[in-house]
C-alpha cells in the first residue's frame, strides 16, 4: 500500500516514477538526476575557499596532535624499556 501511495504522490508532484515493469531507464535516471542537481544550493567561490581552508587547517592540527602524542608515547616506552 505504501509503495502505491508513494508512486501516486511522486506522479502528482511531477517526479518521475520507475517504470511499471521494474526495468531501469537511463533516460529517466539522467532526467531525475538533472532535476535534483537543479535544486542544490551551490556555495559561492568565497565560501568554498574559506571552508576548504578551515578543513585543511583542522586536518593539519589533528595530524600534528596525533604526531605529538605518538612521539610522547614512544619516548615514554623507550624510558620504561
């Protein structure tokens, strides 16, 4: 019952429903993909650059912290053994 309702709702909203025989249609897939990509809100160039810089900074800080903790544990283990 749910599947039938969702197909009907999809047709009412203008969405593409799968073919009734269950076969995959490349054309419908590409059309649906294009429709969904048109709904995406893409970031501005400035936003993309600033967020990329933030990610690179956080990854670098995390890697540095892990390296320092590794060096500390290595030093402690050399002192013990």
